[in-house]
């Protein structure tokens, strides 16, 4: 046989043996020291999926996990992998109907529970533009995982305000998440955990029953500040929880009737991921009272006004008290920083001031949605930590479209708010600094004292958070921009080292 024909035959054999059958994923999630879960989607009819996992890239003795995509779940499947070794790099590949897919990947299992070392993870939230440069930079830091704190795309406006009203809309929203340019390649090798925020929940700071919106405008020479709370059907909320449960490779959930809060362990750290949407049963407007005499809104949250709700807070208290981890991370879609109360009060005082369509009340209303706007619940939890002598707690948060940090002197707990993965602008802290300076209402140094976008610098680029856990010595919190430059960084020493 002619040599050229032989080469062509061999090449065609390789091409026909391997194909692209996986349309979305693989996405690695719920990693522990001995297990992991992998999501993938295929449109191949009646498919049998075989996942091979091995610590050897030659796949000498792979573990095989088989399953069939669920048609009702958008022809997707989540495969559970067990019997893995701690802190080990694993390779995986996928067969669809016994044909090898072109998509493969790798991931590292977590260190053994309690193990001390030098471990890194990355974090961030808010993806709404085409700029995905941060996902080229994140892998350079060799993180064990990405902790995504929400607004992982914006389906409430990128699809439709009522996208969660149908299961097809919910499934499509996850297809969009798993099709983000550079990110989708990164997720084949860097595991993810995720908690939705508001725009990837039902939108507009939605709670259990309603969305939230506001508008400010001039009428007959006077400023009008209006708040609205349009209700949505209960099944919208149920669909978002079900979508997360069935279309994302998540850790075990505590109570899906209450939300998607959960916990997991990573070496000598433990993570408590809380859901700020699913349990909130009162609209944002309930935190404000109209003063007829002054013709202004006053901020006066009523008794029992809560963001996370009693069931979730009871779980958080019990879990964090029982934790024996050196480091305890609370992960939230919104800032827990109590000093943001200054921004609420300042916004109320200047509520009728306006410039280029921005009114002072925008600031009051916006920051009242964060934990500072629910002082009874927040103060109760902070008192619980003090009463039980619970130390070495660090907060990871999102939502704000900028990246800022505090060492705990203002926030109450050290907090990294990383909220500008792919947004149109990260100028919020810079503008807030200007407003505080001109109105003499507050100083940003008394709210976020460890820097960030536009605080002590002119760096307003998209960025992510990097967290480095160094034994039981310290945790280093950093903000890294899309060009891999450090915007700000500081260390939180362990209480035993102070």
C-alpha cells in the first residue's frame, strides 16, 4: 500500500475515533480531599457517558464512572467521583457511546482535612461584559479552586426578567454560564464553588417573595425617591434553587426549601457559604420610613428585619461554633461589612442631591441591601462570635462591582470584597470617596481600610481576589487585576500568633 495512503488512513482513524460530543463542560465542583463531581452536557441521543479518572496521564489504571444524561435536565449529567487520594493531581477524559471526546481536563483534590500548608484559592463575582482577561490570569496563581460569589452572568436581563419562570429558561441560563469564553476552559482544570447573588437569582435584589427596584426623579422642582417591590410567583424561586441543585456540581445542601447555603472543608480551613436571597421575606423598602414633616425618607429598620433568616443563621452559628478549623471563611453574595451603615446614613442625609442622574438616595437604598442594612441580625451574629470566643473568621463577599478590603477594624471581621471579574466599570469606591470628601459625611478609610480599586491608586481595571492560607500563621488577602498586577494586599495573622 502506498505510504501516503497508509498515513492518510491512520489519520482518518484517529479523527473518527475521537470527536466533540460534549457541548458544555466539563465543570469540576464539590472537590474534597477524596472526592469530586463533574458536570457535562451532550446532545448525543441515548448517550452512555464514561468518565475515566487517573493520577497518571497515560491512564494505566483509570477509575471509571458511567451514567446517562438526564433529558429533563437539558441532556446533562453530574458524575460523582470517589476513592481519590488527598492533594493529588488527577487527569480525566470522557467517552460518549464509547467514543473518546476531544474534551479532557485535570484537577487537584484538596489537602487532607486539618492539613496545614501553603494553599491558594481565588474568588470574585459579577460577569456581564466580553472582557474575560481575569480568567487567563487566575491559573497563573495555581489556585485549588475558584469561589464564585454570584452574578455569574446576568440572566435577569441578558435572557429575560422572567427567565426563571420556566425550566427551559433556567437550563439556558446555566448553558450561558458554562459558555463564558476563557472561563469555560479554566473550569476544566480549576474546580469551582458558587453561590448565586441577585441578578442570577430572580433579579433586582430579590428575596423570597419580591424583587426590589427604585427610581429618583424631579417633579415640579422637587425630588421624588420611589421604591418598588413587585412580587413574583413562588415557583420562580423554587426553579432557581432546583436549577442550582440539578445543573451545578455543588456540595451537599443543608435545606433546599430554605436556599442553597452549605459548607465544606479545605485543609485547615472551613467554608460557610450563605444565601442572601432565598430567605429574605421582606422588601428593601421596609427598612425606610417616610417623614411627612421633612418630606424625606428615614432609615429605620423594623424589629425582626433580616437578610439571611433564622433557620440559616441558626445553622451558621451552630456550624461555625462546632468548627475546629484554624481558619473559618464566611462566603456571602453581598458585603457583611458593618461600616457600610455609614453609607446608608449618608445617602439618607443627601437623598435629594443629584448629579448626572445619580441621587443621594441611590446610595442609601443600594447599601441598605447589604448586611449593614439589617443591624439586628448582624449585631446578633457578631455578639454570638464574641460570646463564644470564636476567632480567625474571614469574610469573602461580592456584588458591588468593585474590589475592596478591610482588616476588620471597620468591617467587624477581615473582609475581601472581590466584585469586578467582568464589569463595565469598577469606580464605585473612588466615587464614594469623592462623595464622602465633598459632603463631609464619612471617610472611605473608615469603611475599607486596606485599599482596592481607586483607593490610593488609579487602577480601575477588572480584578479578582486571591487568598493564600499559610499554615496557622496568616492568611494573605490580595486584589489582582486583569494584567496580573497587585492592586492591594495585606495579611491577617492567626489569633495564636498575635
